[in-house]
C-alpha cells in the first residue's frame, strides 16, 4: 500500500496548506473533511507563513545581488592597502625613509612583510591604520607617499567600509527572516499533520483506492514504494499479455 508523505520543503508545505484551503472553498462547510477549528487556524496562519517566506527570499536575493558589488569593492580596497604598504617598504629599502616610520602605521619596525588581509575586517582595520599613520607622519614634516596616495587608499577603504556595513545588515536581515520561517515551519508541519489526520479519518469507512482519491483531492500526497511500483507494473503487464478467449456463440 502507498504511504502518506508529509511535505519537507517550504514550497511543498504551502502547496499542502493551499490545497486544504482551496478544498474548503469548493465544499460545503458541513461536508468539509476537517474541522472548522482547523480551517480557522489555516486561514489565519497561511498568510503569515507565506509572508515570512517571501521576506526571506527577497532578503536572500538582495544579498546575492549586492555580493558582486561587495566583492569588487573588497578587491580594490585590499589592493590599495597592500600596495601602499609595499610602496612604504620600498621607500624604506631605498633609504628615503627610516624603518622606524613603520610605527606610525602600526607595523613592526623590523618587518618587511605585509600583514594578512585575508579577512574582510582586516582590510578595514589596516586601511584605518594606514590613513591615521600617514596623517601623523606628515604632521611631523614627512613627505606624502604616492602611487598609491593615501587619498586613494581612503576613498577605496571608505567605499568598502560602506559596502561591508550594508552587507552585514543584509546578512542579519536574511538570518532574521530565516529564523522566522523556521518558527513557522514547525507550526505548519503540525497544522498539516492535524488536517491530514482528520481528512483520512473522515473517509476511513470506504474502499482504499476511493479513500486515497478523496483524500488526494484535499492535497494529501501518497507515494508508492519501489517494490510496490514494480509489482503493479508486473500485474499490469500480465493483464495486457493475457490472451482473450472468444465467447462461444449460442446454438
């Protein structure tokens, strides 16, 4: 016998709930296969559940759209921060600046390597250190570093900082809506289970095939097991291949 399969995705849950609700529009209230109490719960719950799903999908889509722009701004900010540190080190190697100027930027005096910029937040952190350090060094009478200038570093780091903050907001929105959908999901599962149980109970006294047909009209999904499918297929083939015996003509 086929088994009843409860929905396991949000789309499938919404379809199941809508099928039950649509059935209530086509059926007299007193003939409905599930209780009026469950119908009221369904009518109240479904719009909120659908709204939560829409909000989550919209937030995810917005985050995805902005991710390309975010990646480009990250790439440029990381490039300018890294190049500025490289130019600073080259200037020190050429003897144009003393190694101790690295202290202005929060760098180790004896280190010629650039700090790790793998994490996005580190790009912002080191961008701010370079901007502040260059300002302090120039206040002491130092000449500005060019190619890139600190002005270009500032512009690209500020652009990325804005994108970083926006992306965080979008991520938080997506997470918040995802959690809200998860809360509704548990309630949806219980509501579907209650409705389906009552529907099957309503048609418990009729033949199995007719019962499944009537229950399916309310959105209940039945699935045949693989072994049962094979058996049905075999029976059908045997019926098709069975010879048809002619009827004897009456004398």
